[in-house]
């Protein structure tokens, strides 16, 4: 319903912000990291949004980037993960760190999030890895196939997989990773540089 909300920051709480848009104050639930980084009161802000609809409640969630919103939307598809838990994960991990954790099966990194135990972290990795595996097959069939030279091939494929977790198409992910990769770059460095290309 709402792609983003842009307006004047009225005030912030620990895990929410209020943005004035033409005299209407929108309360957006955010992670503490986003709430503390949006800027000073009175500054112009733009937050990407997700409208959570419950039987007795409508609530807006705000995100600092499209990548963070994409990671959130993917997280809430996992059984047992609601909006609050998804935000806790994205408070502990940046979108690229979260994607790397999923792509590499690092459930311990996810379990460091508030309210996420090892079992739930494993479920997140297992359920989201299926989607990543599907996207891998799409990359393999794409015209622009990622070169598979070892060891670089593993970094390239894992980096492309992490970008696809964020919602980028196989072709976009493949092209961005190939543009930035240089021998010696780590997986995380490759993902961070590729995100700047998209």
C-alpha cells in the first residue's frame, strides 16, 4: 500500500519514529539502529515501509533502505518469525550481513539477534536457503553466467546468492558481482561493493 514515507522527522523513540507528512504524523516501527540513525528532529527523512495488517491492528514498519525492506519481507515468510523478530534480526545484522549468513548457513550469526534462539535461527537459514538454491539454478541458466573459477567462483556465486536474497534478479546480481570482484576480495567485501553498483 505504501512504498515509502517522506516527510519531516518529529521525534524518535527507542524503536519507532514519527514522520510528519503534510500535517499527518505517521508512526513507523523501526529497529533501534534505524531509529538512532535517521537524523535530528526537523530533518527531512525518507523511510521505505511495510504495512502489517492484523485482525485488530494496522501498523507501519520503516526501513532505511530497499535492501533492508527486502530482507525483512523475506524474514517474515519464515514460520515463527513475525515483524518484531524480523526487526530484531535486522537490528543485529545489516542486510548484507544477514544475506551472507543465509547464503553461507551461518545460523550462529542470526542467533545473536534479540529473541532468536539457535533453533529459530536454523529454521531461518533452512527456509531461506531453499529460495537461494532456486535462484542459483536461475543464474546457471541465465545468459550472463557467473564464471566458475576456483576459488573465486565460490565467492562470486555466494555473493550473487546473497544479493538475490535481498530481492535482486539473478541477472542483476550476476552483473553487479562480476563488475566489482577482484582476486583476493572476501565474500562480504564483494557483496558490499556490488550493492553500490545496483
